[in-house]
C-alpha cells in the first residue's frame, strides 16, 4: 500500500510482488522460511486501476504518419515511428538494434536486447 501512496501503478506493484513471491518460494525450498508472505492475490488487497490500452485506428495511424512526414521538426523521425507502429517494438528495443540484428535474407529482425541508460554507465 505504501507503493500505491508513492504513485506506483498497480502493474508495477504486481511485478514487484511477483518477484518477491518467486524469491520467497526459493527461500522455502532452501528451508530459510516456512511461509510465503506474498502468496496472495494483489487484486484482493488493492484495486486494479489499470486502464486498458487502446490501439490507434488505421485512420489515426495514417493521420499521425502524415503529420510527422510533413512537419518541419518531426519529419526526421518518420522512419522510426513507422517501424514502431508496424512492429510493436518498444523505443528502447528500436534504439538498441544494430545491423547484426537484421537478417535481410529471411526478412527477420532479432530483438534480444534494449538500449538502456544508467547514471553510472551511460547508455549500454
């Protein structure tokens, strides 16, 4: 509940809970603890206020692409946005792509990493 008070979303809280639950199951198997305090449904404790994501309609997608293509500022991002829309990639996955990830012969893109950033390491 403290995480909710700090502004974390239901999904973020549930992801943390899921990780802790798995960790405690390992601790049970290793005889470190007897009971898993995270063996409960989060929805029974916290309201799931997650809003359903709605995809762009074909018309909205075309309007967005048309705007980007003709705009003086955003036109340089047209190809990137087109790839994002047509593949469903996350921005970090797109930014992490290298030539080695693209198999032109088989028309396949291999997504096995993202471009990440940290204060200590910068982009990696």
